[in-house]
C-alpha cells in the first residue's frame, strides 16, 4: 500500500474515533500496572491503546499490506536502467571529469552511456549505445568498466560462468583528436573439455598491429598489421570484432 494511502487510512480512523492516538502514562506501582487502567494523553507521534478494537485491526491490516508489497532484495535486478558499473576520469584532459555508465538494457544485454564533463553545466551526454554487450544474470556473466590510462578505459564483458566455451572481451575506448574512439580490442577463449582449444586475439586499432594466438598447448602465434582501424565510439555495435580475429571468434 502506498504511503499516502496508508496515512489516509490512519487519519480516517482517528477522525471517526476508531483509533486512539497518544502515549501511555507509566503506572505508579506494579499492582496498578497489572490491574489498573492506563491513562491516555494525546500525542501526535505515537499510536497505542489498551484494547485492539476494529480501528486497530484495520490499521494492523493496512500496515501488513504495506510491508507485504515491499519486494525483498535478491541482489539481482533485471530491470532496464539498473546500474551495473560506473567509472570516472578526465579522459579528454579538459579539467572536468567525464564518466562512463553501464546499465541493464534489453534481455541479457547492457547499455553503455558516456558523458563528457563540462565545467559550467556538468556531465553532458556524449553517447548512449543500447544493448552493446552481453550481461547475464549469473556469476561470470557481468560486464564492467576498467580504467586503462589517463585518456582511455575498457568495456569488459564475459561468459565464464556457464557452458563449455568460456570467453572474455575488452574493448578499449580512448579520447583521440577531439572525440571518443574505439582504440583496441582483446578477446580470449578456452574450451573446458579440450585443453588445446581456444586462444587470444589482441588488436591495437590505433596502429592496426595485432597478435593472434590459436591453441593452448601447441599454440600458433600470428603477428602483423591488419586493415581495421580506430573508429568513432558512436558507431560501435554489439558483435563487433576486427577481421583478423575471425579465425578465433568465427564469422
């Protein structure tokens, strides 16, 4: 029951005389406390009475209903807009702190909000990328934000909590030439049953340099320069991966 409705119920009962409002005076002796009638003094801050009449019963029911409608905290909130992670830093080096926010979006996904600090108006929206990364409700499925340098941070996502193939992904976001860009990509995976499967792919999108490792025990390492380069953060979408990582990720 909403608080205002609950207060209205109490007010109505008091007006009709169905509820006594006051405090109970302390008895002078044990015998009076046991056998005597309690004296009542009007007081606006407490509710009491020697008998539970109809008014008190209604009040008790109203209070119970209000408490029953308060959902218990389970530690897991799937509602869109629920905060997952927040990170702050002066990434554009203008003296006003910027911020990045991860919040739950659509089914099993998270939105990324990036806000640019303004010395006069405070945080201003720079980008709102909806359903950008996987965000499950189990352990090993929670995305996060990781500080990288004075001008960059990483968007982390993973699924290490369930399934045969576990994976982890980091997308580095940096301030370059007047805007936020996707500056790096790192992906790693392993097979819980095949110890020689999996590998890593690490790409510096500012230079194009990459290192691709396929396998674990008998790993094959490739290094080189790919065609993928940094691009505006606002163009980032779920499922992005540099072409050189295709042998590991697929697609």
